[in-house]
C-alpha cells in the first residue's frame, strides 16, 4: 500500500527483504554471529552473572553479551545502544529481542553489565578463551612474533566534571606532533593475529614493554626502529630468539647505508602484516579515541576489541571449518 505521498509505508518495507541485496552491516553481523564462540563465552561469564531471585529475572546472559559486542563494533554509548535497539530491527534480531514479547535493556542495565566484566577481569578471560578456540583449530602461528604499539588518543580538554585531563594518560611527541592519550602494545604472530597485549600511558617508550609481550615460544621477533635499543637486543640474545629488529642509522654513520636500507625494508615488508589489526580496530570498528577514563577501563575495552578483531581477521577460515 502507498501513502498519500506515493511512498511505501515503513510497515510494508520488510516485505521487500527478499528483493534487495544484503547490506554490509547485515553481512558483518551474520559472519560475526557465526564465528564468535558464544556458548564458551557465556559459560565463562555465567559464574559471575546474577542469578535472580523472586523478583524480576535478569536479562539473558547471551543477550547482554551480544549487546556488549555491538557496542564494541559500532561505538554505541550506553544510552545510544538502548536507542538503537528500539530503532534498528537488524540489531534487535542479532540480540534476539522481540519488542512484542521482550524488554529492551535500559542504559543502566547495559552499564552494569560492562562494570561486571571489568570487576571480574572478564575482558582478559574473553581474550584468552578466544585464543584457546583459535589454537584448537590450528589457526595461530607460534614461531615468530611482531611487536608494535599504537597510540590511542584521549580527550585533552579540561571541560569536564573534574576539570582536568585523565591523569592516567600522558603526552608524547613524535616529530613535530604532540599526542595525548595511551598506547596499546601488542605482539602478533606472522599473520597479524594478536597473541599478547598490554597498555600504558603514551609517554612510555615502546621498547620498555617488549619483555612482557614475549612467551618464550617464539623463534624470531620482528620490530621497527623504535625497539633498536641495547636492552632489547640483550633480551632476545639471552632467550635465544632470532633478532629481526629494524636498525637506526647511528650518528656519523657513512658506510653500510645501502645494506641498512635493504635490511629495514625487508623487515618492514613482513612486519606490515602485524599492523593490519590496527586497521581493523580503527577502520572496521571505528575505534580511534578512548571512550572512558583510566587505563583499566580503556584497556579492558581494547582487550575485548582485539579478541573480536582476531575473530574478524580469521573469519574466512572459521566459516570454512
């Protein structure tokens, strides 16, 4: 039926679903629905989740987990997530909500679920469980590691309730550009899948975090020139790990420059795969700034994002399995 303006009414639009192509968001959610190990993650969280008493029952755990992941993928705030669940049928379908039968969790319920995950360090547990799934399927490479770091910008304005910038963030300078925020330090395998992650204020040098990112199973470590320090070379030598750290030109060096350039280019070609995970976070998931205050909350979110990004990067293999 057409409205008086000649346009089809919104109520009739779903009837055209068989005639239109699948949208990018539909395809993305269908793929992630298939590759996320929902049952294992629910079992991981369930011991910490409220059981409910004689009053109103808590929201189904898997539904809340799905909502939490939607926030990571699409950048919804707690109130924004509540609104989106009312407005967007596709999101309701993904989390299993029927407006005629089910309650939509309000922003406070969504906030409480995130705090429950933070309180019990469940982001780290989710990351570890995802790694276990990938390891069981033979999708992780152990022999080599690429270590790298990325800046995450934080709001530098003091126009907030506390009238100060986040005290756990810091400023640092690269070239002529100043940055304020934090760093995510990661170790990826040679296909770019994150295997270890840590977080610091932005001013912490990359090379200081190397030791904590190594497991002892790697046979070679690749890194950019930011890791070209004596203590890094010593750590790798002591552990018997092949050193593939790019080298800086030392002051006054005039010989061997062509060989140095070739060596660094060879390292960069392999190391570039380790940067793909940052592209997924920033371009696919739209994560470019911290969303909370403090390293703890932002680190928990980033840990979850890296777990989901690993699944996204390996979705082709997981869907084919």
